[in-house]
């Protein structure tokens, strides 16, 4: 079922949690709401759920498919909601937790006890917790509790599944596993899902589209790939990954900053360039395009790459570069070594323009 | 390694002191009550107990308690729910107001009620026009008892409900549960032990309340005399044994209450360990 928000805003007293915004989510889509804390992403999710009311002063509306749910109470919206800290009923067994939605139905639409039993057992099978049916939430691990919470939310076959930082409280490995599992479940059952996260990796990995938010505004809505390659503005660029900053004065096509210089095709004046760690190349000698001398302060192998930290007296804060293991070995990178950096490409965000200027340097 | 207070001599001294003080101030008076009640034998005790006025006092005390508990149960749950689940202007003020009956001396509470509801009071004179008399009658006693005991349930529930938060209730509402279902199946099971604890405290206080009740009751024997008032009345009549018989009865109720409270606490800790 598609979700359509029109002109939705929210203020708490004097603080603006959400500025008026529109958002369309297609049927069967898996959308991540990504942003730092206080960006309004959870408020937006809770408004979709009906746990929070949008400002009445605006004529905003929320549609699920063709159904206008703006004034529909949360209990009648037919959503599944997964809470950050699971919010399982602590005095009920796993079975009763999952069965709650079914047993709370009014008598005339409630399935028979036998049918409830079958359905709950099928759900528990789906989340691989059949053997835990009689346990209490406190006797389960975080990952298991979150799976119970998912099964509970899916028991009423909702058209829309909303998840508030579903994996936030879990450790990295369980998180990975649950992410993959949720993606699989989503593809299999075909509901529309919206989840909130502050973890850009999670958003990029899991979502069909990501909604990047800050200060109650939507900064960009795009597919993960587009988002990463063509960030709409500086906030999105900085939020989606590590950033190295180079500030200096440009004169006659050359940017200088202390004893560093870089050939650029920019008008004269003060400029700021941004680079991702993987966009930096490390060289033993300066190139014709640039002279950016740095000193290695640390090198740590992280998975498939080596993360190198660099300092220089022309840099106000250290830079990060990621290099392949092959390059790492070839250059014999070690602490205290002096090298030269050459950016493969850089990004520039003007104050007025929203789109970044991206320059690839061929060498 | 020795921790503070671990020296054998200190420890023995402290334990000895605690035991001695408890015996002197707590246990001895309790024994004295029962000893006094039985000084002239079981027959006299029984006679005193089955005295018409004593029975009336017991009846009135039970009636007052039986009316107070449900009122404060509902009121306490309602108040705790309101204060912990909703944001509204004046919420903090309300939380402070709950404590007024604790802060005010019961005698003062009785006097306020007398001034308000007495036959020359603001509300009382109006009620008088309809021939309704609250003061110096059992409804007045019930009113002040409700006033004095009303914070117990709310005070037990508010910290617990604040700590538990409303997440489980939110989860229940997203699952389509109605307000009553949520209360019955989610809220109530989570607060039931605290609620019962609050009721026990309310019960203890309602049975034993003296100050406020003595102001509004008028102490009419057989009519508006509660058990604590009856103790005083008998004592002033130089019927020491009778007074102590009634007192023994009160002490017995108190002991039962304590046992119930200890039982609940024991259950609660056992549940914690099980989790």
C-alpha cells in the first residue's frame, strides 16, 4: 500500500520538529528515514503511524493508498509498528505477545483460539523462535526480542510496517543478520516499510530509497547509489561518509594553503574543497597537478582496506585516506612516513547553489 | 580486606543496639497491649470485645475502610495515569497537590472539613437546606478518611508508571487494542503489585486514623465512634482493660496488614530473582 504525505508539519510548543513537507512512498517500497538525532525522522514516522498528530493549523493529509487516514486513530490505521526498545509486554509469554493483536480484536472479527494458535505458531516459525513460545521477554536476547516484536507487528498482516531504529540497540553482528533477514522478509511478504535510522550504512544497505533529513527538513530523497554519488547538498555529503576538507585561496588556477598547492579550475578567491577518504591517492613524490605533503600518524587495516590518518601543518584537522592493501604494501606505509596526497576528485558546495560541483582529475 | 563496619566488635555493637531499641520501642509496647488486654482473664476480654459499643465501633471502622479503599483505588489509578501518561499545563502542580494530605496534620484536615461541610460551613449550610448532615455522622468520617489516605495508591503508582513509560501501551494501541483492553491487559498487570501495596497502606491508615476523624465524628457512642476513638473513650472512662482490648484488636489488624505487606515484598523479590 502506498503512503502519501501532503503538507505535514509538527511543532512541539515553540520548537519546530517538522517543517511542512510532502513525501510519497510507493506500494511495496522499503524506505529509510536517515538523519542525525533531532532531525525529525522519528516524529515523521510516528505521524505516519498515528502515534503523533501533525499540526492542525495546516491542511495536511496522510493517505494510505486511496484511504485518507489523516483523522483515523492509530488503532484503526492497520499498521505494524516495531519500537526501538522492542516494547514487548513483559508479563506475557512470547506466544501471548505475538497473539496480542489477534486476541484484542473485537469478538465478532476475532479468529477462533485454534486459528490464533496456528497463525502465531506460523509467525514464530518465520522468525525462528518456535522453541521460545513459552519464554518471557526478559529471558531472551536483544535480537530475539526484536524478532518477537516483528512477529507481533506482522500478526495482523498490516499493509504498512513502520520500524523505529529497529536495530539500534543490537550489536554489530546481530544487526547485520537481522538487516538481511528483514530485507528478505520484506521482499517475500511485499508490505510497504518505512524505517528510521541514524546509521548511514544501514540506510544505504537496506533501503530502496533513502530520505535524508536534518532540522525537520527533507534534504534529499534518492536511491542509495544516487544519494552517495550525487548528494544534493553539503549536509547530505557530509552525513553520508567521512569528509576531508581543504580550504585555501585560489589565484590563477592554483589553490594554495600554507605550503600546499593544488591545480584547480576555479575562479580566484577563497574556496573550500571536500574529498572522501577513498578519493585520495597517496604518492611518494609530488605530481605536476599538486603538492600536498602529509605525515602518516596511523595506519589500521579495516577489512578490505587500510585506513590511514594524515596530518600536516597546513591542515587544521587530520585527513583520512583509505588505500588498498596492495598500495599499502607497495608504499611501505608506516607511522611518521612523509607522503604526498593527490585527490582523484573533489567536491565543492557553494552557498547559493545546492548541487555539488564534482571534478574528476585525470592523471 | 575489611569493609567499613566489618570489624566484629562494631558489628556486634550495632546489631545489639538495633535489637535493643526495636525491642524497647516497638516490641515491648505491642506485648504490653496484649498483656493489658488479658490482665483480667479471657472472660473479661471477651466481655469487653462483645460489648455493644465496641461491636458498633468495629462495624463503623470496617464500613469506613470498605468505602475508602475502592474510592481511593479508582482515584489513585486515575491520578497516576493522568500524571504519567499525559502532558498538560499544571501537571506538576497536580503532582504536588497529591501530597497535601501527607503534608497537612490530620487534625487540620478534620478542621477544614468541619469548616466547609459543618452546618454553618459554606457547603454544609447549603446541604443543611436539603436536610443532609455530613459532619458528626458517618459520611463525614468517610470523607476525611478518604482525604487523609488518598495519596497512598497514587504515590505507589506514579514512580513505577513513570519508570515503565508508555511504550507497551503504545505497542498495544498500534495492535488495535481499545483503551479498556490496554488498561486491563497491559497496564494493570504491570502495576498490580504496586497497586495492591498501595491498597494495603490505605487500609492500614483508614483503620487507624484518629486525628481527622476525632474532629468530625463527635464521638457518639454506638453511632459515630470508630475503633481508635473508642479506645480513647474507654480509657477516659477508666476502663483500662476495655481500652486495651480495643487497642489489641487494632494492633492485630496492623499485624495482619504488615504480614500481607511482607508477603507481597517477598513475592516481588522472588519474581525479580526469577527474571
